[in-house]
C-alpha cells in the first residue's frame, strides 16, 4: 500500500508541475508575468499561512531575527525571480518547449 501512495504523490507532483506550465501559458496572454507571479504568491500565502500556523506553530520572531538576510535573499532569488523568469519565458515560447527546458534549470 505504501508503494502505491508514493507513486500517487510522484504522479501528482508531475501533473501539478505540467498544469502550472499550461496555466502559465494561458494566463501570460492575458496578464503580464509580474502580475501572474504576484497573484500566484498572494493566493498561495493566503492558503498556506493559516495551515502552517495551525500545524507547525512556528516561533517566527526567533527565526526572523537570526536569519533575516538569508530569508530575504532566498525569497528574492529563488522564489520570485525563478517564477518570474518561468512565466516571462512563456511569452516567447510554447508550453512544450518550456516544459522540456524547465528540468535543465538549476534551482
């Protein structure tokens, strides 16, 4: 049973990843990449922050005080910039090309 659970999560991750690329290709025709990234993260934060507060109950003050430079650097470079470049590239190429090149990018 555990084997099927692992396969289900692996297949689900690939489907969500592919769905994000297809969704990105459709949405960049209507909105600029900047707004797409902003709206994606706002919706994600609205959904995930209450869940994280309820389940994890983090001590945010201590984490922020000790690592604020690293948190801001990682948030800017790896999350925002990576997502922006992914959506901006969809303005110039097809979703298939983007899906083929996405695994080659260093994250």
